[in-house]
C-alpha cells in the first residue's frame, strides 16, 4: 500500500507568521479540487447516502464529545477555523482564510471568512469565535470533568475556575467582525494544529445559550447532556442536523442549502449504527447501506471482487496494552505492575509479528513506540521488547511475581481502526501472557460507555485501547497518553504513576517552537517512555472504508476525519 508522507505541519511559529493558508496545504488534487481519479461533487444528483457506523454516537456537542462516532457526525455539521486537506494531515483553511503569528509564538490573528451564517441564520463572526473558546475555558462543574471536556484538558489544560492547573488559553479578542485574536500563555507545538480538531469547531452562540448547552446532568461516570447536544446542534457546515432515532440507532443530517462553500453532493446522510462487522458487510451486500467503516481485513478481497470499493487509509494510529499498577486513590490496581520487571515481562510476552500477520490488514507493522514512524520524533533508538517468552518468565521470577493474575479488559460490540477484532486480539495476547507465566482473568464490556468508563477509571490491570492521531505532532500521541494529568501523576488508565523524566521530556518537546529542534526532544521523550513502560505499544495498522460501486468522491483520511460533503451517488 502506498504510504503518503505526513511530516511536520509547519516550520516554527515565527516562520508561520503571515502564512496564507490557501497555499500551505499539499494534496493529490487537480485544479478543480477533485481528487485524482474521482468524480466532482458538483456533478451529484442528490439522494440519500446511508453509512454503516461501528457504534452509537454519544451526542453532538463537539466540545463535550470524546468518541469517534460522535465526531463522525459533528464533522459534517460544524467547521473550525482550520481543517485538514483531504487525504492528509496537512492544515488548510476552513472558517479562517489566513492567520498571522507573533514572533514569540503567543498571539495568533485570524482573518475570518465573511458572509457565513450558522444554521439558525445568525452570523458567524469574530465574536462567535471568541464565545466558543471562552465557553470552554469557563466550563465548571460536570462540564469541567475529564469525562466531559477531555479534549480541552488534553490540549489547553485548566479552566478559569482552576487557577492551580495551568491553561494554555490566555484569551480571545474580536478586534473587528472579521478578525479574531487568540492569545496563549506559552508556546506550544499543539497550536494551531489543534484548531482542526472537531472539539474546537465553532458553534452558534445563540443556539448554545437557547438550548442550555452547558447544563449537564448525571455524574462523571455517566453524563447526561443538554437539549442542544441531543436535538439542536448548530454549526456552519455543509449539513444540518435532521434527527436522532435512538431506538432505531440512526442519525439523519440534511444538506445545508445556504452553505457558504460548495454544496454537498447528496441531500441527506443517514448514519446507521451496526456494531457487528459481519452485519455491516451483509447490509452493504444487500444494498441497504451504501458504505461502512472498519472493514475486516479478511473481507477486502471478497468485497472488491463483488464490485465494492475498498478505500484504505494511511496508518496513523497505535494499538497498545495499557497497564495499571496503581498510584491514584480509589483505583483497584495490581501492585505487581509497580515493578518495572513485571511490565517488561508483559512486553516481552506479546508476539507482535504474529498479531500483524494474522489479525491486521496488509501494511500493518509492529510498533516499537507510541508514535507512528511518519511522525517527527519517532526513533529506532528506544528500548525494544522482542517477543521472548523465556525472558518474560525470567523477569517474573526475578520480581517474585510468577503466576501473577492480570485482570484483562477488552471491548465488545465495536471495531476500531487500530483494533478490528477485539475478541481475536484478546485471545492471542491472553495466550501470550499465559505462556509467559501470567494468569489471565478476562472481562469483556460493551465499548461505550461501559468499557471506556472502566478503563479511564483505572479498573483494569491490563486493557486494549488505541489512538488515531488528531494532528501530525508527537505530542498528540505521547502527550495525550503520558503527560502529567495533575498532581505529578499520569492518568488512571496508565497507573497514575509519577514519572518525572517522562513529564519533563514531554514538556520540553511541546514548548520548543522550532520544528527542527523539536524532533530530537520528542525522540528523548519516546526513549524515556519506553524505559518507564507505562503501557506496551503493539501495532500501527491501516484500516479502510468501503462504499458501493455507484458512490464517488469519498476521500479516505489518515485521521479518520472524512468529509462526506464530497460524496455523490449515481443511478
């Protein structure tokens, strides 16, 4: 499979100053903007595109979402200041036409598109931009919990109400209707790339207030959301919210006839939640859906022979086995995992090469660290843990931990880009661990919310999870996983350990404005992480979307961030 290079997004903050975004993105597109070999959306004849999603969305307020199925829908409804060029991780304009950066990398001045309307008819302008960023910065109560605003906390840090937790956000000023100035408290590699994330899309201030978007209920383990998030999401995008039929597991969005850009190629998109991959395939073959995500590798050939289009994404993810040895009060962690020799024994027990060959699509590769090779900061010079069951047994014996019982959690009712068949993956790794001298106690839970809640709360000893990159920077992988989550500790999912060398190396890479200097700092962070070993990287895997023969215009994204407005359906 062809691997498209996805190198660093920009040079330094100073070099980005006065960058005209329209000229910064690279893509394999002709002068008309159509991907090579594809039909133009302008030739579409409307109709309904039915897409088989792998799970249920949680809701449709992107500022409060954390799951891919919610984001799949919100990406069509909302837009951010920036977006990613089709088929790449490169930045290109969205609601901002261009931006300037101050020499110190702290002030970003965005020139906004004019004449854009939200779906409720209100104006998109600089005040709306600032309203959205101020909204998230001023979250309190449940909205400020990690379960609700994980993306804000991972990328911007604290809130106005948490002065003891530093925030990247210093403020936003609307200097005129078409100019928004965002100020940061420190230089960071995350900005401005984070602005392409769906979490920071611009929503209608009027609708957010009318439908009380910030009034959450329940608790941190089981949130309930506002009328805005479940019935009135309002953005500027090419599609508007239609309906959400939870009983029938469908979401409908409809073409925005007043969209400022090129009109969508279909009149309606219906997302049907079909958790089982075999059922998704059968529904496509029966003609009841027009496409689906997370195609089982074993199905590629048969689908292509049946006339369907299998569209691989470039690999931009990592699958890992998380380990929780304790350190956060209230978690039921396994104290044996506090000994690094036990963690090393787990790493040496896993047969990554067999996993890549037998469970993942062609083009997958064994992971030696937590960032894919295409990301700056990846290095071969890390401690590597080759498959060696005898070494595992020896390490367990040295630690006095032979026979250690591991509560192994894995998800059901889901396929993920990095984990197409969780049960099969569990079976292989479980046997690896048993052969190396561990005792395994399995726990399988439905993906959302049971499994995710249990893992994030630190209930598992070991668990399967992964990450598809949001943007092309090492911090988006290793910072999201292993940075200080507060109090000098990692998050509960990774044991709540204190790892000063990991924390300091991540901070050094993130704060370096020069891309050339940043790479070696992230290499050092990767080395520190693989020595400390809070989790075990397993693989980087391509995955695919499949569509019917009469579907054109869908460009697969390495970020799993497809834009469905380019889709057309022919008779």
